[in-house]
C-alpha cells in the first residue's frame, strides 16, 4: 500500500524531542542539549507516561522460558503492573498518564472466560488514561466487543474503525481524546495534547471475528483525513497504536509532526526508543512483563509547544504478591478460575520447549502432529502465532493446554499438489513471517539477498513432486486465509472437524497421561558449504 506524504513541516516540538532522545539512541546531540537521564523517572517532568501493550489477559505472573539454557522464572502479571502504577501515581499525581496499546485479553482463562470483562475492570482499576483496540478484541465478534465496551470507564480509541461508508467512526470508539498539561515552568498555561488511536488495518487477517459492520481503514489514510480536526483541537499530537513496529515506522515517515508513538501488536520490547525520521517509537513487549516509562518536559513558549524527553526506562516487572485489596478484587473477578483450570491432567517430559530462532520447536512439532493425525493427512501444519506459550516439563494442567492453544481453531484438511504446498511454506518464510511448524515432512531455507528461500522440502524423506497430490491438514484460521495464506481459500478442501486444537491435546492427555516432546529440527537453516 502506498500513501502520499503528509505536508507537515518539522516543528520546534519535534526538534526538542529529537535532541532529548538522541542521547538515548547513542546519537550525538547539539552542545546546548542536556542529556536526558535513563532509569528512574524524573520528578522534574511535566508529564509521566507508563505504557504497556498486548496484555493478553495476563492476570497471573507469566512463566518466562529463556531461549538458552537458563532457568525459567515467573514475571509480571496484574498485581505487579498495579503496584508500579500505584507507586508512580503516588509520586506524580495527575501528571501521570497510563496508556494501553491493545490486545487486552485472548490467551488465558482469566482473559477469555468472561470475554474480557474482568480484564477491562483491571484497566479501569488502574485508571488508564486511554486504551486502543487491538485485533484480538474482535476474536469473540463485534457484538461481544460492543457489549464489553458498554461498561468501560476509560476512553477506548480506534480512529480507523469505521462504518461501511469508510468515513464515520463506529460508535463504540473515539478517534482521539485531548488532555491538558500545565508545564511547571508556566503553571498558568494549559498545553493540549491529543492521543489518536489506531488499530492495524490487517485486523480481518489476524483475528477471527466476525467483524460485524466494522471496517478497518488504512492507518495513514485515516490519520491524514483526521489531521485538520486533531490539529485544531490540540497543540501536540501523539499516537497510541496497535499496528506493529513496521507500520509505526511508516506512520513516522508520513507524519513528521507526530513526535511520539506509543505502540503495540508486534510484542516488541524496545529497550531504547526507535527513531524513524523525527519521530520516536516505544513498545513494551507483552503480557505485563515490562512497561515503558517516559518523562516529558514541555516548553510552552515554543510554537507549537515543544516536548523534551527527560527520562526513559524499560521497567521489567517481577512477580509481586498482591495487596489485600487486590486479592479481594481478583477473587471477585477470577476466583472461580483456578478450580477448573489448575488441576494436573498428566505430565510433560522430553525435550525442553524453547524457541531458539526461526526454526521448529518441540511444542510446535507436537501440535502439528496432532493436526496431522486428526486430519488423516500426509503433512500437518501449524502457525507459530497460534502457539501462545511454551510447555514446561512436569505436571501439565488444563491451564497450560489452554494458554498454549487459546484460539477457537479446529482442523481443516486439503488436497494440495506439491507445488501448492511449496507455495504455502514459501509464504511462511517471507520477511516478517514465521515458518510454519510441520509434521510428516521437513524443509529448509537459505537466506538470499536478505530473503529466506525454501529448499529441500521432503515428505517422509522423499523430495516433494510438484504435480503429485498430498493431504495437508492445518488449523481453521490458516485454512481461512489468516496470516496471509490466501492461497488456501481456493484450495480443494477434503475434510473439516469441529474439534478445537486444545481438545485434541486434552484427549491425548486423557488417553496417554503424558506428552513427550522431541527436538528433531524439522525446519533447517541452510548455510553455504
């Protein structure tokens, strides 16, 4: 998609922001600029922002399994997030903003059992300044989302969530909000800051829907159309997005008068702000394991008012014991969950389920095998984005199964030629994508001019023949064209079940009492001899 450049000249606000953040990124700054401190938030700031994104229902601490041979540990969760926000609010009062970059639930029993209601209550408890919609907010359908938002007590943004006319916002979201800040240097002056919310326009491709009447317009087109209104309403414009780092960079190129983008969607932990042109972008990873903290100083004498970064930190959140009031709150909303989801069903042994690069994983290979068997297929395929956690050796609970496979996906089987299967796997190797997990076959790739090129596809050890037909099973999300696999929409479908993937794993545990993982490198990175 190509967008025209927005004719917005650089401003003093942009120059001041770039000076402040240049030192954070290791770039030289003009001699007159003071180095903004990193680490602890600065008490001298006019505005403090705590930003988190892609919460995904992470009420409990999250188990982190490092890629290398380091011990797993639990981090974050809602009590840790609330503790940090409460401490910052005690320090900074109404100069604190808390922003949320989308994907509120989807991935845990706490997030999904009530379709996000408990999670939204958590955000309201944090007194969030603004949340932007994420694509997974549509996983239970637009009607469910509308019902959910009816109880929201803080602003919900989504400027590019439009009616069928492509111009009118859907009534359950606001395109932007405006908040005022009184600079310490000029307490009688109010500076108006607009927060514009944008969700990825790819939402229909990366969420299950149904999407009802909602249409998801191109992010840059929406902002360009909205710009006159937001520029009139505010002195400074920042973005709160659920679009991913690449789209944020594109927005930065097209809108140089936007000094700051608070991002989400790509689960990127930016330990230093990312700069494209004159715009700075931050993102905080995912699952409430870390937050971004920014301190901003505002110069109201500039026209427009200038922003300067006086502190920046990525604050990792250790697992925290909840306060008594938080325990009561969590018990009221989620107290029933543990009894159903935390009983052991069996054990897991074998290879450790680690992701060490763009290859196969033991857990992904196991799920691909479940899909292959359920579809009575030659090859089973599973998208890595559908695997939302890793499996840990020892007792395995219903929760562990659910958090690995939370989506409402079943098995679909196709009759594909070798050429069609090659096209599907080649699609998974494109830049920005992740290789499809596989069972019944192996494949490799070689990096050529920065792109991964498929090589060595074999089924049961035999090279794939382009004209031969093979039975290939995958999940219903991929089968419906999700994650960019549009070629499967026109492929010959020969079977479909209504059994969810997680139920296949639960059935396996019922029958066998254990899961045995094997690390056999089904996807190989090929190198020159």
